[in-house]
């Protein structure tokens, strides 16, 4: 089993390795180790009652903020293609997923949920399905091959009606996203209460995933105007107890335009570094989870085999006890029959049937019982005989129902479990070790790794 699996995995890796970054290949290989239909960790874990979730091959980055904050423009800049519509008006009315693929394609809500099964619970939010879409493009710029952007609707206050509960959907997506980028627009909409309320709620659960940016910083006027806008935003944020924390940072970013130079400090590359750091952390977390899941499966298989051995021992004891009680239950009527034979048959007939030695032995053992019965009245003898017969039935019932055996694995099933254990221990763990070494080689030399 293990040899075949190892060969197939290696062949697949060789076939798909061309033009793929190390991190992308590591995440893909880890995902394949989980999802292989024949020998994937999910299938192996299910056979011993353990549930696992496959790691995702990309990180999910959600962009949120008020309308016209530059979320779609940032995605277009990062991808270096015009994917998302941009403008002052509310262009993004629903949730748009932007990801890399083999060809340029646009997917509707139903196709989006088929592409991202882990987002299927979005169907439970009334009206959301019709406002889901996916944009697939072939860009390989920056680290886009490892990123899925979620462009959220622009948030506004007042009487603006959304076709779904946008607050609840963003909160739900926040649980699944690896990174949440909050863009504040300096042009009068940065203090949108809806945005601040959602950010405060997200911060309570996922404060480490939240990153704040002052977008379109080049449109905020001079340096003094920009500082004043920053102070207003920070003051408004600090009014919220959950957001008033140490180490608060809000870099100024804008989309570079060679035709429109600006003296404003642009920290948009800081966003790229944040995304790259999240990717690196996700690769490490995926490899660590792979190791933990291997240990979990190995422990579950070992416990299953040990429990089966214990059950086999208990079944053997139960059979012995059942056999003993069954023999004891049958010995009572046999003893009564022997008494009857001894009392009704003549000595010559017993000698002929059992032989002299057998007759002597039978008399030796049964004479005391015969004397006891002879000392009883006829009514007492009947009651005693009935009581012994009842005891015999009781012993047989106890033997039948009180010492039932439990099912155990067959020899074939035990061998299969042992093969799965060896596969996890020898193949998957070895593969995980190699993947970790490849990941570390990107940063350190071989001598530093102490290989």
C-alpha cells in the first residue's frame, strides 16, 4: 500500500511542478495528501472515526471599508489587470471573489459556491447567493497565485438598503478569512459608523487578522490635511473600547500613478508584505497541522487496534464464563436423571449398562444425595426437583444473555489498519519532513538547518 501511494504522489508532483512557486507547491501537496480519494488523510481518518478538514491551497484576504475607499482599485493594482470595476459610485454591490486560474472567467453565485465549498453556508443568508461572483484571471503577479481576494460591498450610513444583511455576512466571512484589510477613505467617508461597528465586532474575535490603512492618501491634500484626517480617524477609533489598543498602526497608501506623481509617502508595499507574511504563516500552520493530524490519526488507529485486542480478550473470558454456566445448567437435569436411573433400575441392569466400576462410582457419588431425598417428604421432593429445574433454566439464561461477545475486526481489517498506520508514519510524515525542509531552504542554508 505505502509503496504504491508514494509512487503515485511523486508522479503527480513531477507532472505539476513546472512554473509553480515553492510555497504554492507545498500547499498543493499538503492539500493532495488530505484529499486523495484512495489514501488521503481524510479517508484514513474517517475509517477510525476521526474528522479532518483539508487545508486550503490559498489564503483568503477580505477587503472592507466604506464605498469608494479604493478596495477594488487595490485588487486591480495587485493583480496588474483591470478585474474589478472602480469609481466614485458604489460599484461593488455584492461579494466578489478574485482568484488566479487557467483562463479568464467570470462565475455567478451558484458556480462560486461550487468552486468554494467552504463558503456554501453563505446560502443560508437570505439574498446573498444572487450577489456572489468570482473573477478568475491568469495573472501571476506578486503572490497572487496564493491569494483569493474577497471584495466586499462599500459600506455607507443612512437609508441605504442592502439586498442582504451585509453586517452579518461580513462577520461570518471574517471567521474564514486569513487576513482582513480595512480601508479608510480620507474624503469624508472614513468615519462611517457602519464600518466602525463592524470593525469593532471583528476586532473582538479576530484582532490579529485586522489591518488598517488610510487609502487614497494622495488625495487628502497637503501633509497637514492628511495628518488631520488621520487624527480624526484615530480619535473615532479610540472612542471604541475594543479598538483602543497599544501598537495601533495605520499606514498611508495609494495606487501609484506615473502620470500623477505625489510627494505623499506611499506604504502600499506594506500591504504586500503583510499578505506575504500571512502566506508564510499559513504554509507553516499547514505543515504543523499536517504533523498534528498524522499524530492524531496514528493515535486513533493504535487505540482502535488496542481496543480490538482488549475486546478479543474480554470475548474469550465471556465465552469461558458462558460455557461454565451452560455446563452447570445442564449438570442439574443430568444429576436428576442419574438419580432417577439409580432409583428405578436394578443393580444387574446398571452393571450391564455401566459396568461394575461405573455402577460403584455412580453409587458412591449419588448415595448421599439419595439419602437426603429419601429423608424428605414427597411434597418436599417435588418442590426440590422443581427448584433445581428452575435453577438450571436460570443458569442457561444467564449464560446466554449476560456474557454476550462484542464484534471484533477480522484479520483482513487488522492488516488494513496496520497498513494505514505504516502509511501515515512512514510516507506522510516523511513527505511532511521533506516539505518543511524545502520551505526552510528558501530562507536558510543547508548547514544552518543541521541536516
